[in-house]
């Protein structure tokens, strides 16, 4: 098992620095590859050799940058953009560029999610992919209640390279968002392993990061299964709402079993999650964050049952595709059945890569559940 790097790095690069990367992005010195030369974009922005032949592995598929670029160049040929099918299994007309942009806009820090979701549906033509995406996302949308006082204000100052790159992939891959049939999608694209390796398995939105900040209420956040640390890095960049508040205290913990070409932080604690929780009071005073929790080895259920605190946040699949948490159900379904002492307080969509359907979930231990421990009588 490879040791987790003790400094932020990109393998085979001598120039990568996370803070400088974000600074250059904020100044638009580097941008998504609007010329569609993704290979050049990765090589240039991460400081790699023009002869780079690194093998990017994800979900049992391995690609090089050159092979990935080849797939991009052929476009939709051979069903490579076959994200949407009708009841007979035939490919549907892809969403228009306008419809794709309307989906991406839902997650921008300058828009209201509720209003953007409404606009996605109200401006959709009947029978289109856009109409089905809007229906699906609105059905899955469970924003925080007014009583929670969780309010995300718009901002023009949020920097998130992953989001901008993700929005570019949507246009390139003709992806207008998940709908009911997305749970049955079995294909992916060669872009995915490369993006996973450099930015992580799931893209945070400004709304999701700000909600985590507010839900934490000053408590430490345990990013358990932190991967390459992109979410930890982004959370640490979040600005407090006032001078009285401190920046988020995020502890990244990972067992180091997965390989990442880029690592965004240098202080990941290499440890088994359950053992770490057992040795640290179950994280009783902290918030548990599970970003794209793995399905194998009962990872998700073990972490939840080892946690002794009151707030669980998960970023992962919101359909039964089995990509994260549980093989045949969502984490919300599992929590409702197995952890009756907990309640879901919100579920909001997250930027989902082509063929995926992802969301942020927040669960809170019920105030009257003092006689219940991890869903079982104490």
C-alpha cells in the first residue's frame, strides 16, 4: 500500500502548487480547455511532460491522456454520448447547448438553486431530456427548512477549478443532467479517470460547501475517506461569515488504498476510519463527512456505526446505481431503515458527471433519540 504523500503534489510534476493553481485560475491565467484540447490542458496546468504516458485508472478502466483525447475528438460517434435512452432502449435526441447550460447554471455560486431548478423545468419543451431532468431533480430536491436558518447567499468571489472544468465537460459530452433512467446507465467516458485522479470523485458546489460550513457550527469536520483531499482543501478555503468565526477545522483521514495522481493537501492522516474513530471518542464533538464513500467492505455502515456524534454529511449517489455507499439503495434509504434515531435534514443535487446522479445529504441525530445508539436500543 503506497504511503499517502506528506505534501501536496502531482506525480511527475515539479511545479504543482495548490494555492498557486487557484490563484492562476482566479486571474483566468488558466481556464478550462475551451479549444477542447484536454490533453494539453492537463499537461500545461499540472506541469507535466509533453510525453506524459501515465495510466489513469478508475472503475476498472485505464487511459492515458493521449487515449482520452482520442475519445474526445471522435465526439458522440459509437454511442460515446449515449446518456439518454427511451423505453425501447433507443438513443434520444441529446439536450441542446442551451439546455446543458441551464443544468450547469443550477450549481453556480451566482444563482439560486431553487429558482434555477424551477427555470430548468418551466423553460423545457415537453418530451425533452431537459423536461425529464428537471422533473427528476425537483423530485429529489429536499432543501433545508426555514426553521433550520440555513441560507446560502450568492457570491461572485468563489473559485473552484473543478466546477468550471465540470461545466466544460457537460457541453463537450452533451450532458444535461440526470433523469430517472440515469440509474441504468452503464457507460462512462475516458475523461472520468483523468478528472478523478486530479480533482477527486465528485465535484463540490459552492452551495454544498457553504451548507457544510453552516451545519458544522464551529465544530471540527472529519473528512473520513478523504481521497486526494480536494474537498478538505475547498472547505479550508471557505471564508467565515463574520470576524467572530474561525475558518473551518477539517481533519482528513484516509487508509491510502486508492491511488491519486494529484493530492491537494499534505496532512492526511493515514489510518483505518473505524479504528481512528474508536481511538478518538467516536468523533463525538465533530461532524462526520463522507465524500463518495465506497460500496465495498461495508465501509459506509461501519463508519456511521462507529461515529458517536450528531451530524453526518455525505456526498454521493442519489439513485440506486450502486456507485457509492450501498450497492442497491441510497444512503437516505439505508439511514431511514437502519438508523431510526436520525433524520434527513436536507438533500440537494451536486454537479454530476455524465452518467451520474449525485447529491449532498445531511443527517441529524434526533433530539429525542437519547435512548438510541446507532439505531439500536442502548
